[in-house]
């Protein structure tokens, strides 16, 4: 693992916090700059994932075109260190795997039979051009197809933004077999018009299975762009409660991995920027910091 940075996605709990802080402090990859967020100015520093931080045993930067496609940003707010991930795509960007993308991949995988918890937050800046045409993917749980199998499949679960409409879509064995790989998938949750300038934070409990014993439970809350612990945000609420297949058969896939950033296969005319923070995953609610009573009764 790179000694410059062992934390995968900014504030993740994928490595011990003390180790992460030590490696970040030793990093020579950061450049100072002035950051404006929540109407306030901060002295901040940033590092390129592609050109400064690089890959590690749990992080892949292969889906980044430019040095500024994905950046780690650090600044202090109320004496607490804040870390954000900034992602940017442009119509002129070279395509990767038939799409324009700026994504970071968690190289760890879950398999059928696993229960995995995920947590992360997403913010669209106030200047995000919701009026411009777009069909974007903000986060996705992707299948890892076995061997050299080239069949056309779809990510089991995705966070998508369609012209300002936020949706969570599902694909699985049954849907692929009965409807083929085209279309939008089953919509599990939607926000008709996503609000800019706030972090939309999610916690997921996923029981991965190609059969009917799969489960997806998701909670969401909205947090101010400047907040140490979402103390002024909305309370957690359950937004998804799904029972059924959450993926594909073992003879087709090896497992499922997570990607975060910006991605599209559709034409677009203007650059897009999004921020993510606090990505973590683990086998229990406690491993992602989901300790509130609302998470105790998942189904």
C-alpha cells in the first residue's frame, strides 16, 4: 500500500483513523488553495487521486482521465478536520469503458450470502446545472463478471441523476432475464428534484443474493454543507425496504464492488462537478458508525 495515503475515499473507515491521519500528514501530494463552501471561505489543501495519491491495495484510480478528475480536499471547520472528494467530468473527456467517467473503485468485494453495510454522502454544489440535460451515475454497486464472460449485464444497484431527478435503481437475475439489459431498471426510491448545496447521506444494509432471500434496507438524511456531525440536519428516515434478488448467479459473477464519483454514457454539453464524503463499508452497522436506534430494526 502507498505510504503517501492509505485511506481510500477521504474519510472512510477502511483503515484505522490514526494510520490514515499519519499518512496524510506525511503526504507531499497536497497543494494549498482557497475553498468556498456554504458561503464561507477556507484555507484548504487538495491532492489528486490519479497524479498524487495513486492506487493502493483497496483503491483503484483507473477510471480517472485527468489529474483533476478526482481530488481529495481537506480543511478545518470548527477545529475539526473535514475531508471531501471532488469529482469532475467534461464533454471533451476521453471515454473509459464506453462512458465519460471520474470514479474511484473500492477493490474489496462482497459475495452472494454476505451482509454488507455501506455509508456515504453526496452533495451537488449550488452551481450544479440541473437545467442542462444529463443522465448521470453518482454511485454504483457493480457486478464482477467471472473470467472472460462478455455478456451485457447491469449494476445491481445505482444512484442516478436524470435531469435533476434522483433515483435508486435495481437490476437482478429476474429483471435481466425477462426484460434484457436495456432500460432503466426497477426504481426503489426517488427524489423528484434533488436539492443542491446539501449533503444527502445514505446508510445501506444489503444482503447479497441471486435468490429471493436478498434484502436492501436504506436510510437517508440531509445535512448542511458545513457540519461536524450533521447536528443541524434532518433525522434519519428509512427510504428503501426491499426483499428479493439483489444480484446474479454465482456461475456468472464473482462478487460485487462499489464505485463512487460521476459517470455517464449519454451525451452532455456542460461540465459537471459533484462532492462525496464519509464513504465506509463493513459487515455490521457499527462498522459504518450507524449506531442510532433507527438502524437496529432493519426489516
